[in-house]
C-alpha cells in the first residue's frame, strides 16, 4: 500500500497529541533550540514485515517506541537514517532541499544493510505529513540559519537472535528545531588526522548512512578532541594515504588556479547531497571540479607551496565550514586565511535553500 494509489491524507492515520504547546512556548524554545535536543510533538511510524510489506502508516504523538529486548537492531545493528532540513521562506511557506535525493540514498543504505526499500513517494509524504502537523516548529523566516531538522530512520524489529536479515522493520521520522550550527558565528574548524583508526573499507558500509559508521568514528573524534581539534580526517583503509572524509562531512580543496578537488566516491565515502550540490554550483561558475583520489601529502604540500588556497568541509548540519588547521601526531599546519570561494558557495547554497536566490535546478520541494 502506498500513497501513489490514494491520497497521503488517507494513507496516514493521525492521532494528534492531546496537549499541544502554545505558540509562545514554541517561540521560547526557538530562541535557543540547540541541535537535536528538543523535539516536536509528533512522529511518523510505518511498519513493514515480509508478508504484508509496508503497512499501518501513522502520525502519532512523539514518545518512546516499545521494542522487545531481542529486536534485531539491538544485536546486529540493522539501522539506517537520513538527515535533512525544512526551511521557512519569506511568504511563510516551508520547503525541503532535494528530498528525492535523500529518499534515493535512504534506499541505497537499505539495500546495503539488508533492510526493505521504502517507496520514495512514501518517504517524501512522511516528511510532508510530519512538517504539516508540526509546522509551528519551523523557525520563522529571517531568523538566521535556523531550520527544522528532520531525521528519518529505519530499524530492524524482529524478535530473533538468528544472524540473518530481519523479517520486520519500522520506519520513523522525528523532527527537531535547529539553531545555527555555529552559534557564536562561523569560524574555521581544526581537524585531526586519524592514523590509528579508519572509518570504512572497500566492500564495507562506508557509502551507507548507518549508525555503525558513526559509532566507528567516535574513538577517533575523542582522540582529536584530546588534541584540541574539532573534527577528524579519515584516510583510506588500505594504504592510509588518501583523504576520504570527516566523521560526517565531505572535504573540498580550492587551488590558486581555480581548480577544486574533492575525494572521489569510491564506495567508502558517503555521497553527500550538499557535496553533489556544491559540485554542480562550482562547475556552473567555471571551476574545474575534480573528483579523484587526494593524498594527505598532496594536502600538506599544496598548502605549504601556496597552491591550495582554501579548504572547506560540507554537510547538512553545518552547510559549509572553512578549515583552519590540520594536526597529526608530530605536527600541524595552518590553512590559508582566505575563504572567498568557500563563503561565496556557502551563501549561494543558503540563498537557494531559504528561497532568497533563484532555484534554477528545481531542487526545492514545498512541504507546506
């Protein structure tokens, strides 16, 4: 059953929260929402099992999800998720940015983790349903880089300890108002080169957006924090030579001659939607954007020689962040203090997302 054969309103049953927060209460929360710590009043749930397929789509009050201790997700980590945002435009409407790409990536992750694929139309309608009922939580236009962060995810729920793909799953969407990623203003981040750990190997789950990849990055992140760095750079698992990505962001390198290099999607790097959008925008500006292997030595040598003039990271949460310093066991290197291309691309992308600039690609999808 999918909403391609019926309206989304008929497909999704709705149980509204008995007590709703007032506009004033929500307004107080939006004054300082942080990131991922406060949640809207509802969530979307859809069940799947091997016999019935997807069924029982519903919008319900936000709250605990009952699971058996033997649920497969607890034991074999069959879990995937997405990260996206809803943006308020000046006319009061609410939009998502390239949600079809999130739906495509969600299904690619599902295939890799042996979970059921969700029809893209259902994925997008689920987002729309949640944002519609909780639209009062979308920060007002003109409030800086605030948005409503959306977290669709899927978990394996079968009560069984056998090592095999689960015959039951649950799809869920929750939402959390998000303030600007850099509350004190945008500032360059410092990066630690992980030489002890790797994030992913060829044939692994590096290209899937699953919790295990992020869990594998946390020990390195803790190591980086101990050395005074904000994030971690992971190298390839085979040669420990080529730059891959950060724990949750893709990297770009800007050269003095206008070239831009970003590590290629080799199966061990998450195909970021912000990444692909920036590749398109930069090429339209005339930059020679190269997606290829990029070694840590090329990074160090390029900065030292002046060939590399800017380095930035990108992802859904931070959009684009300039990189200010690279550190590793035995040394560190300051990045150039120029961010012209970085900040220009950042502004262009934000203007599209918030409806201030022309969406010449049809990337925006109206939710409300």
